[in-house]
């Protein structure tokens, strides 16, 4: 034996490249699987965060639209109150030539929820009675 081989560490050969064994391949596969799982989890988190941001934008847009609709509702209620004002309706009616009905000649209008049968044509005797009634009333 030579002097250099006596000083060398037993079973250590630096110049020899050791091919990965089956165990080493399993370790590489495990590491790769864990890394892929971590990358997948990170991508899932990013995807969910983007969904949350999109929902936040949608919520803020809906809140803005809700505020606009509330303002529109207030405006329309004011316009409805203005249009239903009794004085305005009276002025319009007077402008169209309508006159108020005297107190003793007011009639009550009743709306029925059932359909009304079509009017039947009066007989000639009924017409004669109506004409006689109209002619006798002042």
C-alpha cells in the first residue's frame, strides 16, 4: 500500500459518481409531489383571493346602484305628491271646462270586482216610459 492510500478515508472515493438508487428516486418523487401540492395550494389561494376581490367590486357596484335607485325613488315620490296635489287637479279640471258638482248632486262611484253583464237593449215600452219620465221632469 502506498502512503496516500493509508491516509485516505476508507470507502470514500471522491472521483466516483454514484448513480441515484431506488431510495433516492423515491425521495426526489416525494419532494416533487410536495412542491407540486404547495404550488397547487398557492394557486388555489390566489384564485380564491381574486374571486373575493371580484365579489367586492360587485358589492360596491350594487351599493352604488342601490343609492342611485333610492334617490330616484325619492324624486319619483315627490313628483307623485306634486301630481296628486288637489289644487293642481282642480286647476287642470277647470282648464278643461269641467265644473264642480253642486253639493246635493254628488254621486258615489262603486267599483265592483266582478264583471258586469253587457247592457241589454231596452224594449220599446221601456223607452216610451223613459221618454215620458224625462218630459215630465223639469
